[in-house]
């Protein structure tokens, strides 16, 4: 097993007043040559947005974009004529493909906290698409729930994207263990601890710490406190 530990305090940071951002990988004004990407995972931003504020209309192309609100709600509008509100417990996917423009605003008074994830697609120039789903009633306790899977190997209960990537969310009680089996030995998994405390192969992870794992078919997570976790499995090349 190969692994790399990314403590929460090593992330890039930006404070624009209305937005406080934490960058797991090089983004905007944050550049670290050792943190360009993890396999096909390019961006994992942990954003806090003040009520009523947000990102004005801006373009994307050739990227699979996943948004996971952790607290609050996000109002989305795009050039595909989708207008929607995404709340905590829901997951949104957008395939930018040949090009799409969208805006994202905190439509509530309370602070919005969301994870924004960008994954390179298997193929460029695809038709843009949008989808979202509420997983709040099916997130497993002491287990992982598959919220995103590949189009070619779609879990009917999950959203799909144009890449051999699998995203899982889980909530675990203190003392629980979980053995994760990779879908492909050529893949890696980026483990992002949303809340709590966990141990992987002797390395302790605390809130917002992350670990990239590859060259293995499986690994075990041991949870030391009540915890919430996101696993992002992606091809490594």
C-alpha cells in the first residue's frame, strides 16, 4: 500500500469576506507542486459562503463537477435551463462537457458549507448534463453509501458521471471498523474525514484531514469517535 497524508492545516486558504475557502489541491491563488491532483481527482474545495452571497455566472468545460452541501442550502442556475436548490443531504453532479455556465448562491440567511469536487472525465467534448438526488434518508449508519458511480457501471441508487470514479459517504459510531474494497486495483482512494477521528494503517486522521491511498486492493478504517467520511475512488492515470 502506498499512501500520502494531507493534514487539514496544510490546505490552501482564502478569505474573501463572503467566502472562506480551503483548497485540498492547487486552486486559484494557492499553488503547491505536490498537490496538483490525486489521480483523476483535480479539486476538493471546502467552502463556507455567507448568507445571500455566492459565485456569479461563470463557465466550465470538460470536467465532472460534484457538489455536496454539508450545512445550509445552495441555489443553482445554469445555461441548460436548470434552476434548483440543493440542501444538506443532497448531492449534485454536473458534467460540463463541451461547456456550461452556472451560478451558485447561498439562498438562506445561515452560512453555507459545501464540498466542491472536480474529476477529469474519461472523454472530452461530451454533452453537458445535470442531476441531483437526496440521499438523507439512505445514508447508512456504520456503513458507506455509494452516491456517485461511473456511467458504464452505474449503481441505480447513485448519481453517475463520465469517469470510472466512485464516491461514498458514511457516518460511523466510535469503535466501528470498515473494510473498503477498491473497484479496480489501478485506482486510488482519497479519504476525506468530514468530522470525527479515524485511523488508517496506523495514521490518525482528525476533522478535515485526508489521506490518499493506492497500490492496494483494500484497506481498513477504524473510527475513534462519531465520524463522517467521504471516500473518492478514482483511476490513478
